[in-house]
């Protein structure tokens, strides 16, 4: 987590199988929303070129004011 001025920013990056990262993202989404964060951007899903069964997802969250 970083602070930009008076805004708290939480950047997430997870790697694993698509199902695993989707489950972790769901849990993280529920937790971050419960403590006042909103997603700043859509989720970016990037395939792992060396292993087609793995992906990386990333997203940015901002603390609501």
C-alpha cells in the first residue's frame, strides 16, 4: 500500500492458475470493499508466456474519502 498525497493506494498483483487467482481476487475484493477501498481500474489479466496454465492479474484500489 502507498499513500499519494492524502489518498491511500493498494496495488495488487497475483500469479497462478486462472481459477486460483480469481478466487483470491474475490476474497481480496470483499475485504478491500469492507474497509473502504474502491477499484480504480479494471482487472488486467496477462497470460504467462512460459506456462500457458498460469496468468497474472493486477488491479489498483483507492481508499474512498
